[in-house]
C-alpha cells in the first residue's frame, strides 16, 4: 500500500475553509484503494455535474475535502490573471442579471464611442 510522503507545508500553501460539512454516505475502498463518487453523489451535486476534476484538500486530522473544478483553456486564462479585466467581466455579468442592458443597433459606432 502506498503512503503519503510527509511534505513540508508552508503558510502559503495552506487555505482556511470555513464551511459546515454534513455526513453524506460511507463508501468502501476498492481493491486498488480507490473510492468512486457514484451516481447518487453526482445527482446530489446538481449543477456541479459538469466538472472535469476535483481539487483535494487534507485536513490536519485526516479529513479529505474534494472541491469540484473545471479547466480553463490556456488562451482564456489571461482574463483570470488580470484583476481589472475579470472585475469588468463580473461587473458586466452582474449588470446583465439586474437588467441594466441597452440595445445596440450599430455595433461599430457603439464600439467607436467607448
């Protein structure tokens, strides 16, 4: 059986997760020491079904947290690396949710006036 090698954990690597967890289900390890999520959990996750990976976190007492994640194409990652751009995108999405939109008949002239 493989064991985890002790890794020196620096303050930079540690994240604090302040969230309540509820018991959900007990799953046994298979012969290769794996745990499958199963259809029941996938259905319970609802909207988060379209994930392509899970980040794993290990607590000081051995608790394991799986956080659903999705991959971002490398040609779109610049948006998330630029706080000004991602802030503008989020602001625009919020305004759209609030109905603060306007109809543009001539896109070229609208863009010229920005």
